[in-house]
């Protein structure tokens, strides 16, 4: 048993004491006590609490791995996330005022990936514990939307019906207009009898669509998302901004970034989160490496009214980034790469005559790396905002605008 003082938080939200020793659910300045195992104190006793410590709002917090910062005040988390971004930028000698931080409210996550397994008395449905492969039930989660949690027991019943005796089902659940869009992996194999059981289960479930191992089993209406004025039906389990609030903030940021541009290319476009709202004022070319996403985006555009021309292209931007002559066709660029960033595409943007870039990132480290390349090529980082869609987690997103002077 040792006593330690927490010096800072790491990128995963754990407290770090001298050693380093990693201590979950602690805050800088706190004096704690516990047993160190493999450089970690799993269950610390707080001897001297921080003034920023609060009571976690969720009863599942001590065991569930879905959140890591419920013990910290909202003001502390906001300042810490600002510092995470500022530190990443500082490593590349970039200094910019962080003009705003936007935090999504509790109970607003509209997409969840749950795991489920059968038990002797029914099923466990929830998330894995912190740094653990133990699955915990979370029927009173304070993070997910009410529409998801209101149907939690129905999802559990689906696990009872569809999980194998030894495996763990994965359920990707998305809150859509009128119900839930549910996609299942690692469940029972589909035979005639089981298909019939699933088909009977869906009508009273509140599910708009049930997809099993990639195959649509039943659909009651259209599981669409509204991107601007366009209704888009994404492929089952497709990427979606975590909250409607966060999406609205990011869309507003990208509108401000491109300004009056009449032609925009949207790189890593997904199903059209930015493409379709921007098409209200500009011609937009959307690029993504998944055919099904481009097809969903195109279908949504064709059924919408009042939008400018939207074109789509399926292309792997890591291997085949848009080149200088291709980028020259557009007045502005919007880019929202995955966590790995966009090194290859950023290099081409640096070589191009592009004047304006709206940049969304879910990784401050790769954003700072790519930002350095753009700045060295003559771009100015006009403004940067922090978006916290993943409340109570260590995850942080960025919206920024680059322009050539």
C-alpha cells in the first residue's frame, strides 16, 4: 500500500502519479492510497479530494468502462480538453486561441455499441468494465439517448433470443426517427426457424430496422437521418456523429469555414453530414471510400428539394488523395478524416492552390501534425473550436478553419 499525489491526467483520463503510476477516477492534486499492480492502482482510496471532484451522476460509473470523467466537474473537464488540444498543437509549435468549447448534454448519445451474452437467468447487456473484459449491465445509463434506454429491455430480449450460448453478441444501436436501427454481429446463424423468430420479434420491438450479420431481416419504415433538409438512410452500423448537438455544431462550423464558396469538395464525406447542408448554397463533390455510403448520400440528395448539384466519388484518400489539378476545381475544401488523420491528402493540399479548408478532427495529435504541414505551406489557422460530443470521456474533437493569406 502506497500514498501518492496525482500530478496530471493522461490522454485516457486516468490520473498519473510519480513513477509513472496510473490511477483511474482521480484528479490532479489529489492524495490517494492503494496497491500498485503493473504500474496501476485499480481501486484507489481518496485521502485528499480535489475541489473539482463531484459525485458521479450514473450509478454504473464505478464498474462501467463507457465513461472516465464523471467524477470531475464540467468546468474542469472543459478546461482539461482545451489543454489536451493546446498541448498537441504546442508540440508542433502551433499557437492559436481556442475560441469555444461545445459540450453535448447528458442523455444525448444517439449511437451505441452494446455487447450482450446469455446467462442462466436471461442476458447481460451493456459495456465492458474499465481495463477489463468483464461485461456489465447498464440499464440506467446517463449517456445514451432516452429512445435507446427506453428500449433497453427489448434489446436484452433480443440477446436472449439471438445470442449463442458461448459467444457475445455485438449490437450497434442507432436512434433514428420513430425508433431504433439495430445491427447485430456474432449472433446465432440464420436458419429458417430463427429467421421466423426474428421476423415475429421486430413488429412490437420499436425497431425501425433489424440487420443480422449484414442482412436486413425486417424493416418498419425508413431508418433515416436528417442531414440538412435531406433524408439519408445510412448503411447499417455506418459512421454517424455521436450526438445531434455535436453534429449541429460541426455543421455550423464548416458553413462558417467555407463562407460564400460556390464549389466545395467534401473529403472523407461519410453519408453526407457536411455535404448535404453545404449543398444548400454550393455545388459539392463528396468523396468517401465506401460505396454504400456514397449510394446513401446520392439517394438522399436526389429525393431532397432545393439543393445545388451534388456528385459523389468512391475513393481511398489514404492511397489516392485528390491531386493539385483535381483540387483546383473547388473554391473550398472540407475534410473530416478518421483518427489516423489525413497525411497523404494534407500533403496534396499543401502543394495545391486551395485557399480555404474547413477541418474536422477526432484526434488532436494527428490534427496538429497535419496542421503543421498546412501552416508550413502558407496557410493560416484562422480559428479553432473544441467539440465535446463524447461527454465524460477523454475523447475530444476539433473544428478549424485554414486559409491562405
